[in-house]
C-alpha cells in the first residue's frame, strides 16, 4: 500500500486509470452499506433477528469504508494534498467547488464513516461493561473498564441510551441511502454515455445492499462455524439474508434492464453505441455477460428453499455476487470511458500492476482488520441478544450460554 | 442522583438483587407507590416500561438532537453560501452563484453529522459519563448487573428513607438479597 501510494502519482494522473480506482471505491462503499442497513433500517423496522448479526455487520461497514476512503485519496494523484478537499481558510484564498458531486462525496463519505464509527462504538459500551465485570486478567479489566467509561447499566443510562440509539438509527437510515445516491451522482450528473442515467441512485443503493449482504454471508458463515455460534446466528438468519440477496438482486437486475431500455429509448447515438459495441460485443463483452450471470441469473437459485438452507450454495452465490458487483462497477466506470464523444477516448483500458496491487492491498487490509475485530471484541451484541431472549420469553440458561461463547471469542 | 460526592463516608443506598426483569419491575413499582423517589435500577439490558415504573422521564437527548440538526443544516448551507457567493464567487456553467439544488447534499450531510454526534455526545454528557467511580459499584454482587442479575437501589437521600421498610418492599417482590452499600 505504501508502494501503491508512492506510485499513485502515475496511477492517478492518467484519466483512464481513474476507472479502476473509482470502481474499487464504489465497490467498497457498497459493501459497507449492508452493515448500516442491518443495524439501522432493520432496527427501525423492529426486525429483532438483526440483534445477533448487527455488531458484525457494523464492523464490516467501518472497515470497508476505510478501504474505500483510500481510493479517492490516491486517485487525486497527489494524496499528500488531499486535505485541499476540505473547506478550510487558506492562504490561496480559495474554496472548494460545492457545485461538484465530488465535493458532495467528500462530505457524504466522511460523514458516513464518522457516524458509523460512533454508532458502532456506542453499541459496544454496554458490552465493554460486561467484559469489564467478567474478565479476570488485570490488564484486560483495566482496558475494558476504560472503554466502558463507567457504564453501570442504570435505568437512566438505558433510558437515554435507547433514545440515542433509536435516533442514531433514524439518522443513519437516510444517511446510508444518501451516501450511495451521492456516489451515483458522481456519474449520473455527468454527460458520459452509460453514466448519465436517472435510475442510478436507487439502483446503486440496491446494488450496495446486495454486495454488502453477500459480504456479510461470506464472513458470517465461517465465523459461526469456527466459534460455534449456530444457536445465535441460526439457519433462519442465513435464510432471511438469502431472501434479502434475492430481493436486492432483482432490483439490480431490473436496473440492468432499464439501462438497456434507456440507451435505446433516449435516441442518443453514443448511448446506443456504448451498449452495442462496448457492452454486448467487443473486447469487454465477457465482463458484461459475466456480470449479468453473477448478479442477475445466479441469485435466482434462492427462490428455492433448499438452496437457502445449503451452506455451500449460500457461500458460493455470495462469492459470485461479490465478483458480480465488482464487475458492475467495472462495466459502468472504465468501460464508459473507453467509448464516448471524442475519438481520442476510443482506446482500450487495462489496469496496471499497481492497480491490481492496490486492490489486493485493500482486500488484505480489510481481512486484517476483520480478523483483529473477531479476535479482540465481542462479535455478537450481548445486551441486545439478552434483550431479544427476554422478549422471546427465553430461559436464563440460554442467556448465560450465549455469554460464555462470546467472552471466549 | 443528588449526591454530595465530596463526602466520601456514609451510606449510599439500600440495594436489592433480583433474578429477573419482571421482579425488578414489580419491585420498582411497589417502591414508587410506597413514596420513594430517589431510586435507580440496574440491569444488563434495557427493560421497556422500567422508566415508567420508577417514575423517570427525560427527553433531553431528542431535543438536543433536534437543535443540533438545525445548527447542522444552517452551518452546512451557510458555509456553501459564504464560500460560493461572498468570498470566492465563480461562474460555473452559468449557474447562479447561490445554486440551491447543488447545495442540498452537503447541507443534508452536515445535518446528519451534527445530529448524530450530538446524540452520542448528549447521551454521555447527560449520563455523566465517563465516570470512573460510582458508589453503586460497592454493592454486593454488583458485577453481575452487567451480566444476568437485576438491581434496585433506593438511595439514602430519599426523604422517606428507611432501610427496614425498603428491605420489606424488596423482599415481598422476590429480592434474593438486600444489602446496604456505602460510599
């Protein structure tokens, strides 16, 4: 990654190399969205089953947004000057251009990252208190006690905590929808063929949730096996997540169909040329058809109950969806840049070694952070699971059983 | 919570320990009916209806969030208006200097940023966290309050404070153990 940033001058400065950076940026941001969806939207909809997976998904959000954040920094080509993006009084007497969607992005992504981090941290506080009271190791006790900040589970604490949590959920829900809408504005506001499409905001948001749930499944299935969390993350959870994958997959597929329709219906020669010559045929056609297969066709298997229960299929389709969503970003971003109004644009794009190195770097960074999280923090929200069990009329021994597993983890 | 923490000696509260959230609720209700006001309950997870049972009402957090949301939207829009209209006017594609539609996204994000931070910070401030020391941690068995036990404390500052009577109310409602806790 350090190498990559030193190379980013050359990586970022070529306009088409932008393509790879930005597709990865959009892909990572999208992955993050499932976390917020699970923690905020499902909370507002009173879907209590989310309680056992939300902590995990929120951590994923934060790490994915960290990875995403690297790309816009590097693609500026002068990452050490990235702070120029922020509105601060400077000796040049200049201000950023707020009419540009790129500035909207700066605000949307930084707000998204900081609000997600706050949401995640306040969610951990009651669990830090539990760990403080349970840990026997002196160092662990001091660390958890500092993190818990004197939380004592008093009714006043919980009263304000619940108010805050509900409000944060209410604020995060429009936030998450706005973030990916704004990301899609980066393209939709422009006039590049294949980008200038009004359906982009909802279609990007659905795609984000789709990719994110695939990533949640990819991580949750092995983790629940290794840490024996089958009684907390049950087969029903996986089943519901597969249904969400199916639903958002259908929305995304509808988006692909609309793209085809609009490029014909718009009567715009360049839009139509892009569709026929760059997407349906041509050197990139295999990516386009792979995308249609991975995102449009493959998830249809989740109509069958048996596939939703089968760990192998869940895992396999999740991988396909992750690949497919990455292909979608690739199809939209660099491919449009190889075919637009000027003949000078008509040259093929192929990512450089550094592009691939950076992509591998962010994936490694993400896996590293996820591993640290799984090792050191409670991957399952303890107090919410207790609350869930209480509401379900659960017996005490389940609560204790749940706790034992988490503390070990 | 009206304690004089400068006095490190003396009795803090009578604390009852319960096995279930239901018993805690009933005990809190009976204690409130018996006229106690200075009390607090401790539980490993939020219990709906417990605030009503204790007689605790508070809407400071939502109001703070609302006010900071308004401050956020004003800040966001003013920033853009000032930089684009007053300090650094520039004609971009013939758009008016005060390009209202283009200024919506940043104003919106600022609203959410301010409101969300005020929610979290407000929760800490009103709950007086971080607070490294609190006398309730001296209560017997209190480390279980974050795990699987439920506690009700009637504080010594209560005008009707009477250890024996409180113990009776708690025992009637199924307290496993009632003890006094010092500062």
